[in-house]
């Protein structure tokens, strides 16, 4: 299942959402060299979140060898908690994350305002990274991607707009269909898949516990960040359009 768009009207221009998307794309094209060559591999080593480096389980000066990635690690690199959430592992990874973020992020920004949303996004990303580190504190595998922070946005969306229709693409072999689903069904199905994958030990190189941590964090934090004034304005607009958001 892949979300295409929702029925949730926006009142504010989503400046922060667009800016975050632009930063992710810029980081991919410049710092990560669009995934090409040794420059890309070195960016993973320098700016990716490596749990073992952060916790000290892997000492400074250790030689890291993971597939084609080979580098000598420095100290804990605490800043990688932030830099890693703007990095990606490939074009598909980047496009999928940014599309999910656009579908759900503009309405969460709309519910709390620009500055609060920026803080909320970063905080969800940090908490998601923390969940991933706790799940594998000695791992040498770099964790990258915006999906932890975006999972927080999705968790917030579930709390605020569970009944909004999300037009979802279903692909079954060569058959493609689009169905409107309530947000709660789509988001809980996605969250359940992350939990099942993590519990079954079938995550591979996907940071599913960052997804879980981000989702739970977003749902828990939204009462602190939402704006009653903005939400009331959205209620009035939704009522005028004959829709139900809450």
C-alpha cells in the first residue's frame, strides 16, 4: 500500500515541510554524491548514526568494514543523531520518504505552526534514533534516513486525523487500484508491520525500531505541540466542505 494523497485541507503554506524536503534532496545530491563512488561511502561513515560508535561499544580508531564500506571511526560523533536524519541510502529511499512526508507532514505543520513543527520533527527524529540505538547498541551498521522523524509525523496524524480519507495505491501483480482508506487503518497497518518485522528479527538493514520509536513519540508528543487555534480553524473549514477530520 502506498499513500497518494489525503482529503485533509491545509490552511498554512507548508514552508517547513518544503524546506525539509529541499534539505534532504540537497544533502543527497551534494554530501552523499547521489549515492555514487567513495564519497558516498565516506559520508555514511562520517555522518551516519553508528550505534556502536555512539555508545562506545566500538572504540575510536576501530576499522569498520561493512560490505563496500571501509573506514576508521572517530569518537562518539553525537552530531550524527541529527545529520543521519537528512541522509538516505538510494534514490528510492529518498523518494519514498519525501512522498510520505509530503502526504502527512503538511497537515501536521498546519496543526501546530511552522516553528513548533520544526522542533517537533527534529525531536521525533532524535527519539527515533534513540530507539534504534537501544535496540542494537553495539551495531556497526550506519543508520540513515528521515523515516524515523517522518514516522513521528505519521503517529501525530493518527492521533489528530484518524478518520481522514487517504487515497492509497494497491498493486497486485500487474493490477493497480486506488482506494480511499481511513487514516487509522492505513497508519495502524503500517505500524503493525514495523512491530512484526522487528519482533520477528526480519528487519535486515531497515531501522524498524527507529520507525516504531518515532511513531510512538509523535503520537505522545502531539498534545504538547498542537495548536488549539489552528485545529479549530481546520474544523471550521472541514465542516464547510462537508468532511469530518476528528
